[in-house]
C-alpha cells in the first residue's frame, strides 16, 4: 500500500516528481479500487492544505493552477484502478460545475467513478448556466442531476439552478458535491443529497 501521509504531504508540497514516483510504484502493484480510493482521498487532503497555504499567502494563484494540473495528472494515473467496468446500465446523470465556478477536478473524479459504476454521464462542463442545465435536462431526461462547485458562491448558483429545474417540473433526483456542501446548504439549495466525497456520491 502507498504511504498515504507522504502522498498527502507531497501533493501539499507540489512535489511533482515525488507524487509521480509514488503513484507509478503504487500502480505497478495492481492496487484494488479501495486502495486507489484511499490514494485519491490523500490527494484531496493535500489539496485542502494547498488551499490553506493560498489563504495565508504562502502559495499564489499560479500554485493553485499548478496544483490543479498535478491532481488531474495524478488521477489519470490512478484511473485504471478505478475502472471496474460494469456491464449493467444504472441510469443517466447530467453533471456540471455550476455557473461562476471554474473548478472541475472534483467533478471529473466523480464523473470517472460514476461512469465506471455503470452510469451514463452527460458532462456539461464548468460555469454551466441555469439555461444549460434546464435545456439539457428537458432534452435528455436524466435520472439524476449532479451539481458541482467549490466556491462559497456556488451554493447560490446551485439554489438558482434547482429552483429553475423544479419550476420546469423536472423530477430527476439532484445531488450536490464539492467542498462547501453540508446538510444546511443542501436543504437551502433544495437538493435530495449532498457529499464531499466522490466514492460516497457513487453509493448515494
Ligand atoms: C485547484 C484549485 C484551483 C484551480 C482549479 C483548477 C481546476 N481545473 O479545477 C484554479 C487555479 C483554476 C483555481 C481558481 C480559483 N480559485 Co481555487 N482552489 C483550488 C484548490 C487548491 C483545490 C480544489 C480541488 O480541486 N480540490 C480537490 C477536489 C478533488 O476536491 P473537491 O472539489 O471537493 O471534489 C471532491 C468531492 O467534493 C466530490 N465532488 C465534487 N464535485 C462533485 C459533484 C457531485 C455531483 C458529487 C456527487 C461529488 C462531487 O468528489 C471529489 C472527490 O472526492 C482549492 C482549495 C480547497 N480547499 O479546495 C482552491 C479554492 C477552492 N479556490 C479558491 C479561490 C479563491 C479561487 C480563485 C477565486 C482564485 C483567484 N483569486 O483567482 C479562482 C476562482 C475561479 C473560479 N471562478 O472558479 C478558494 C475558494 C474560497 C471560497 N470559499 O469560495 C479555495 C478554497 C482556496 C482558498 N482556501 O482560498 N482554483
């Protein structure tokens, strides 16, 4: 098993060489999906430290950008361990990062995992407007709609999107994900479920 504390630390330190060396060695051991999920969680925790370093002025926007690329590349390396391809079709999910928010790493992780679990995912990208969600939902009739966002302001975007979906009588189940979501703002948004963890999102 990979050293999760060191992986978390290497992400937080933006030590690209160390992260890749650790993940390549790990993948050569044919890890289980459960082990790969633990590695993703360690990376996610490292990203939270990067956020704190950004807040205290130790890191700059350029570091945030670099961390985004680093994490995307890390997840790409781990993906083969996640794709327990399922033959059954579980349903369709319309997924996007809500308007005002450009963060998509978490959304993309959830997309990979829920796709591997047998769902068809329609990804409408980042900064997705109310109209985009409503039009795609009307056209594609998904079973589930997933809203992603990590900025605090994403919560209001989520609420406005959910209000519009309900006004159009779109009755897909709605799940919200991303760092700021919690029970209180899940209720405020009017979503059916929330999570800050992609694996839990797949279970929900
Ligand atoms: C990388 C990063 C960036 C990158 C994003 C690259 C990309 N392609 O996504 C870039 C450089 C573009 C960026 C820009 C900005 N960022 Co930024 N960024 C981050 C950082 C460091 C990591 C975010 C991340 O990827 N986390 C890792 C992923 C895996 O976690 P996650 O998103 O929570 O996803 C998991 C779950 O939540 C879940 N999930 C996610 N979505 C969904 C959806 C569904 C349906 C489900 C079921 C599950 C699910 O699955 C994932 C895996 O478990 C965070 C710090 C932090 N603490 O989060 C700051 C952070 C989010 N950024 C911040 C800020 C301020 C900004 C900027 C305003 C900076 C600036 N001055 O320009 C801009 C905003 C641009 C915009 N309008 O969106 C603040 C937000 C503050 C706030 N409270 O609103 C943070 C918290 C940093 C900080 N502490 O100050 N950022």
